[in-house]
């Protein structure tokens, strides 16, 4: 089984935050994992009127911290009933504190909403979520970006789709998804978009060129499957834009969960691949970014 023993769920008391909890509970029950709810009280900075010194932090009043702790004690008690739950309140920058907590504590998975509702937000991922996706070293679960999540108790991961780009991390991502599928007794599918490595891929290229490219992709897929012992998984080589093609496939096979990679763990100062943001925004099901 995957070593998922502790799930970190950042809390901002919003409906979107509550929307992630059914997935948190389903995974926590599967792995008998502890859930840590973390609320970060944001600190503020001001520029002195003299203008000769740098920003100065304004301390959060103790009463405000105490009020948030009381609110945390009441938060999501029915939704997480039956689970071992730790509730933590800290002060600082939300994204920084979330990542630092996950690195300091033995966190196996971070579960965080995308904040994608509304005519504008549907095209965006919240800044905190973006930073966590970029900086966290453990897998990150994000909820469905455009749809309302199902009610607690109805979550079942029966079909898992894993999307790879044949980069250095592909075998690791497939192995992780394969073990998750085994743990959940789920059907695993593996997909590769011909545009995942090159957004400028010429979709209108000649049929012969496309056939050759698809054949090469098929051989790479076989290598990944052999290395990860996933020969029984269904495979898909997709054309068109990566995010749109993966979304369409996830809808057609009715995937319950999508697993993607976030790039090498030793990336320093790099960025989450652009395709990953688009895939998360458009996915019709929750996404775990490994």
C-alpha cells in the first residue's frame, strides 16, 4: 500500500475548503490516516510613514488567534467523524506555512481546493494553491475546479487515470498511480498527449508524420509499462491540446481521479509545468499531482 499516514488539509473556513473534505475522508479511511487541519492567520505588513525603512510586520492580536482556534475546534466535526483529527492554528504567510508544515511533519498528502468558482475564477488557480503545488515535495490533491463535489460518503475511486509526458518522472508517477489503483481495487488507465512536451505540436501535420509520432509514443508507453509492471493497464495516445484531450478522455472513461506529475523533486526555482495548471483547471475529477 502507499505510505499515506497523514493528510494535511489547509483550512480557510470557505465552502470550497469544505468541498475537499469528502475526498480527504475517503482517502483517510482507506489508509487509516490521520488528518491535520491547518489554519494560517495571515500576518500583515505596513510601510512606516518615514519611508526610510522596510516593511514592518503588524502582530496579530492574541484575541484573534484565540478566536480562530475556537472556530477550528468547531470546523467540520460532522464531516470528519470517525477519523483521528489534529487541529492546528499558526500565524504567517499561508502558502509558506503550509509547505513548511508538510516538510517538518511526516505529511503524506496535502489536500487543498483550487478556488475555481465564478466567471473569472474558473480560469485561475488560487495563489496559495499554486504556490503549494509548486513548492511542496509530497503529493497534492486538488478538488474539481468547475463542479460541485459529491457528498461525503459517496466517494469511490473505481477508475483512475494517469497522464504522463514521458519525462524523467513518468515512471515514478505511473508506479504511484498503479499502487493507488491496487489499494483502491480500481481500474488504471495511462494516457499520453502528443502535445504534452511541446505545446506547439503541429496538429494539422501530415497523416504519415502523425502515425510515426504515435508509433514512437506507443513504444515509449510500452517501456514505461514494462518498468512499472502495468502492462494490464489500458493506454491512450492522445492528439490535440494536452489539457483538453485529457479532460475529454477523463470524461469518456468516467475517471474518478486523475494522477499527474509535477516535475522532478529537485527542481529549484523552477515552475510547475504549464500543462499541469491547465489540466488541473479543466479536469472533471479531482487531481493528485505527484
